[in-house]
């Protein structure tokens, strides 16, 4: 990409010792097991949870649970993948449901799979999946834009990952002052420009600046994401300002959680959007080079004990 970016921060760089490097994030998976339910003879050393594990994909099985004539089970998704052949004994599967195992599962109460990350909840077997999809303790996806990064983990792990693997700039403080320069401002194909992480109020925030095509014209957009859940994000606000030649645009809003991908935020236009003509006007000169300076700040909302309304806390 033919562009250069100059970052001028009004705060000091983050010290190395301000980022902790926890143990690498471990994925949650189970070991493969194949179980014989013929006559429902269960080895005492085999747990019910293992019996409910599909021997093909190792995920928990949910109705309809299928079995072959010899009692080997597998989930409905894998049944289609194995071309109606039992992966254990190679016999034809047919359309036999393992109703006994489905009933056993119905009686179980088991902990959330994110228990090791702090979730204390226990659910009926068939309610567990629904909870895990929205569990507040589930790992966060890497917020880096412009890549298909599959890394997931807690916030501290992702901060270290962004710094070490994506070489993202880290800053402390609640104000920012950035200058974006691009020699060919109309070329935005595959242009995902900049991610900067700010540390303030004991939290981490991702400042994005991106260029993309909207209709037939390129646009530029800056927005902030909070490295935490949506409920926590509502405790903070931010402002962004861009201008030049005696004119300026100002945006104020609440940062979005990184639970929402950067594409979701961008496509919802939830941020400071600068049309290409306005961006070139702000840049001045012959309008052949983009030179934008974006400034802003983050503040924490505090509840007014008298009236209950929120008042800004401007200390970092």
C-alpha cells in the first residue's frame, strides 16, 4: 500500500512493564473417545460427559444423536460427513436414534466450558450451548483490522498479542493527536490503515482509522472500540475532531465493544466519517495528497449522586 502514517501522541509511550504476558491462551477441547452403548453397558471409568462427546468432531452431541447397530454414536452433523458409515466399526448407520443417551443428557447439569476463565454458572445440558454463545467470560477475538487473525483470549493476552505479533503502537493517556498521510487518497482498495491501543482508566481502547469505498467514492473513518464487554463500554465516552482551512468536524459517542468486529462497526457508520472531498479540503494544498490530523479524548462517565445523571470524569 502506497501510504505513510505519522503518529503524534499527546501521551507518553507505554512501558514494557505495563503489559503483562500471561500464559498462552489454551483452547478448550476434549480428547477423542469412541463408546459402545450396545445394551447400555458403560465402563465405570467412562464419564457420562465422555459418552456425549462425538467421536468424530469431539464436540458435545445434541438431538438427534445417531447410532449404528453396534451402538456406536455420533452427532447429526458428522453423520452426513461420514457418508452413512459408522466411523468406529464401518457398519451402515441407517436412521437409528440413540434415545437413551438423549434422555440421559436431558437429566444432566454441567458447568459452562469457560469455567476455567471464571464463569461460575451451571446449566442443564441442553441450555449450555445457548449460554456459552453469550457468556461474559468467553474469549475475545483479536481486534486487529485487515487480517484474518484467529487468535482469541482474555484482554491482557490480546494486548500482548497486538504489541508483539501485530506491532501495534501502544500509548498511555486519554487524549490523542494523530496525523494521517497518503500520497494517493483516491486509492482505497484493500486499505485498512491504522490501529492504535490506548491505556487509560485501567482499561484498553482501540483507535481505528480506515479508508474504504462507500458507493462510488472513497471515505475515511475513525472510531474507538473498548477492549471489554458492551456493558462496561457504556461507562466511557469519546470525541474525535478533524479539520483544516477554518473548518472542522466533531464526533462524540460511546465506544463499541470489541465483541463487535471492526467490520460491523465500520458498516454501521458508528464513528467519525469524512467524505473524500471534505478530507482533501481539510488537507489543503493542491488536494493531491491526504493530510489529516485527528485529535480526540476519552472520558469516563460518573453518576451524579444528586440527580442520577452522568457527568464526565476528565481525569485519566
